[in-house]
């Protein structure tokens, strides 16, 4: 987790330590500053961007005015150990979404036009032997690979976004539950202190 005291030690983003320390919202643990970081950090963590996630997380924290420690800390979900399983799972999920909806599929190659049909009675020339090699109707190998890579990348993006939003939603629920419990506890402590001060007794320890 990128902490304020050692922010300058991180590669790339450490050069902006002075800028980061002047922005209090990057280090705030108020709900308004935490909840956007949970969603943005979770989505970014499951994107195929391992290696540049921390710089992107810092930029997102500045744009969204949210907690950079939470947003950056979530990027360690994806690491050299967990990345293969995570990316395979997000790819399979994204591919299922693409197959079901058609959204995200690479552009299909336009099929060749239907050949001209001569009217009945027109003399027909003898057929010309087809040249050896791939059929004219088949797209070039380069186009096939481009379409395959495009669909694969789209599947990783779509699957990562879906998983990230789900994880962010779960973390948001846990945060709100913990924040509400903490608020109730603080209210009880404040009430006990108020009663103790009104009676002149020593307030109980925290």
C-alpha cells in the first residue's frame, strides 16, 4: 500500500511525492474518499495492465479525488503469482459475455460479392483453373490473427470490468458495515463519557 511517509520511494510515482502530500483527499479515510477508490481500484486490479498499475492508480486517484492508498493497495491483488489464474478467469468470463451478447467481438471481414450470373442462353466460357494457395474467399492470415487478438483483448477488458465491479461492490458493503459499527461504538463511548462527566466520575478507558 502506498503510504504517505514512504511515497517517494516508489518507482515512477515517487517523483510526484510532493504533489501527492499536498492533497489531503489522497490520504483521507472518510467514506466519500474511500468508496470510489474501492470500485476504481478493484476494476483496475483485474485489467491486463500489470506493471503499470500503480502509476495508473495514482492518476485515477488524482482524477477521482479519492484515497490513493486504498486504490494503489488493491493493485497487489494481481501479481506474478496470481496473474495467470486471474487473467484466464477474466478472459473466460469476458468471452462468455461476448458470445452471449456479441458486444466486443472484432469486426468481421466483409465477404466477397456474389459473382455475376449470366442470363440464360449466354455462351459460357470454360472455367479457369483456380490458382494454388488459399481461397480468395478466406481472409488473409494476418487479418485472422488480428481479429483473434482483438477479441481476446476485449474479453480480458470486459471480464476484468465485470469481476472488478463485483469485487468493488463486496468491498463497499464490507466498508459500510464496518463504518456503521464504528460509528455506533463511537456514539456509545461519547454517551458514557457524557454521563461520567455529568456525575463527576472518572470516565472509563477506551
